[in-house]
């Protein structure tokens, strides 16, 4: 790094983000997200944990081969088998990195049941082994913020001498606060021999809502790599949100004279894609990427905005990839207008894909008076091209509702190309529709999550439904949008079942999380 104020952005959406229960992505989805991260200028992409499963290995390996700009990193526990497998996956990248870790706090030392001296020896051996394979090695003392300071200094010095080029300081359980975060980084850099020859990184979790603040405090103290995820996706309360760190640095450059290589105009598009493929919707008031982040309803605010947007906006919507205007489309809009509007929203497509989307758009426009930007984003989410989502398809659905339970649903599913019909009752129309699906396609999957939110306002608004299913430890998420909430629910339910079926076949009934790597930060 030639610029002392250049901050590297290390994105772990595909590794730490995917550890969120239910956020498992398909192979194609991982490749797509990695490509978007590469295009937007992320410096390092942690593509996965290669030893976890054959699927993870294949994804990391293919991402490594395809990356044009970013360093591709794989995660490995502190043992030779993990590290060798990681190297096999990333070695074809233009710029590969091995990231190995071990828990160093008193609590985490109990997991492998090692004494301080035994752990120190393990760190020396494994980091040395990783460096013999790859000249770019990152090492993390998991739960660093709860590790005794003297011991933390000791093991970091060992890792540096063994060849680590990046030292990551994880706040694994979101325990620290900004002042502590800064002081820890400052002391480590000042007191550890050789600290000036490596990059110090910060990896914060959001359990107390301070992940971004802790990361920025660490940067001010000397850290020059921030580990983060799109939308703050991650275990428990999530990770530091990439978009928050990048836009904070850009917006408050007056007090934080740092730079990143991220093209911020691509933030909204990748945020929407990650929300779609993970099944984790972005809360409306989420900083930077939430639906209301640039919305103004108060009369005073609206008046101020009309006079000067800077009265109530510290960032321009265009800076994060939002269209300056939310132009309304309708049933008279043509294909060229749709292509142009979708391009503004970050969706580039060929003629054949546009043809299919245009048909869906016309169907939607016939049911809605006005089609807004958010409707088009929901339409694109629903325009699945994954063959795995085609085994079961909703062809027809009719529900009968009344003031007296039970409700009933009459459904026709196309199963492997053959139409099958069933009628079922339930406690409400959605329950009845799900029971009808189960009558055609019996399964033991448990509904973990059922979530509905309106895409736009009005009685003709589209509803986006997210469904998460679990069976034998395997998780899958489905999402669908429709102006009819029950139809959207049935489609999302069927999509989740399709993906569950494929994942169970690939895993042989095993969950990818069976490899106990816990959390590397």
C-alpha cells in the first residue's frame, strides 16, 4: 500500500454473511455476487470456507478463476488439512490469499483444549505452513477483544514472524466499544515488534449496534483493512455494513481523511441482489440502502428539500446508485422504456431476457395503475432463471375465504412437467394454500420464517413474501412477489421447497454447517 490513508475493503458476504441461518446461497448466486463485488472495487473477497463442503470448495475455486481485480480469499482453521484445501481453492486467482484463524480468548482456548503455549506452537506451525503455500496470508485471533492483552501481543508477534502479512483483530461477539476498539489497535501497532510491516484489519459484529462505529474507530487508530458485508449480513445481529463504512468515509472526509476503491454508485444494486438471494430483506430505515433512507414525508422536510436537497440530505441518492427520480411506468410503456428504466436500476440484460421480463411487466401493469421503481426491482427478483426453481411451479390457485374457519385452497402445481391438483383446508388462506402444496408434494420441512412486506403503497401494491424452510438441518429460502399476497406466498413456499430439494440431494441430507468453524470474527 503506497497511500497511508487508503483503506482496504474486505468483503465477507459470501463467507460470514452466508453463515446467517437461512442465508445459504446457490452456486450461481455466489458467483453472481462475487462478480458484482469485483466490479464495484472491493479489494478482497472472502469467497467461502473451502473445507466446509464440496459446494463451498467449488464456489471458491470458480470465483478465484473468474475474478478480474479483487484478491480472492478462503478461510481455514488452524490445521494443515484446512489450509491445504483452502490453497487448492484459491491458488488459481490472480491474487490469492489464505485466511487462517484460531480462538485465543480464555473461553475460546477451551474449544480445542489447548494451553497458551500449545496454542502458540499451533499458530507458528500453521501460519508458517500457509506462508509456504501463499505469499499473502491473513491471520485472525478469534475473540481478540476478549483475549488477555499480553497474550494477544505474544501470538500476533508469532504470526508476524511466521509470515502473516495481514493481522485481523476480530470483535467476534460484538463486545467492544469505539474507544476500546481504537485503543486496542493503537496499542498493538505501537507495542508489537514488526507491526509496522503488516496490515492491521478490523472485523466487528453488531451485537450492541456499534459495528460500524468500532470499525471506523479502528481505522482512525491505524487499521487499514475493514472486514464487512453487504447490508451488514451476518450471524446474530450481523457484521459491519460495507455501505455504511464506505459512505461514512466518503461523506465525512473532512474528519476521516481516508479513501476506498469502491464505486459507490453500485451499492444499491448489489444490496438488492444480496437481499434477494439471501432472503434477508433490508429494513426500511436501514442506513444508506433502506427504502426510507432518502424518503421525506414531513411537510417541513419536503419544503426544505424543494428549496435545497442539502437541507435534509447529506448524500445524493445518485451517489449510491439510486435514480434521481422515481419515474412511473404503465401499461402503455414500451420495451425500450423498460430497458432504459431497468438499466437505471442496475439491470443490464440481453434481448431474450428482456422479452421474458417485458411479458411479466405487462401482466403487472394490467393489474396495477402505476408501476414504480420498487415494483420493477420486485419483478426482477421474481424473474428467476435458476433451473432448480422450475421443478415445482404454481400454475393455478384459488382460495375460498369467509368469516368462519377453516378456509380452503384449490391449487394446481406443475411437478416435473406434469400438472397435479389438490384441495386443502387451513387456518387462513395462506395455511390452506401451503397444505394444498403439501398434499401434492409431501415433505417434512418445517416453516422457519414467513415474512410479508408491501413493495409500494396502495391497495394494488405488490407483496413480497419470504419463506424459509428447514428439513434435517438443511435450510432454504424462497421469495416471490405478486399483487395477490396469497399467490406470492404460494410461489415463495414452492421456491423454497425447490431449493431445499436440490440442496438435500447435493448434501446427502447433511448441512454445510456441519463443519464446526464457528465464526472467524
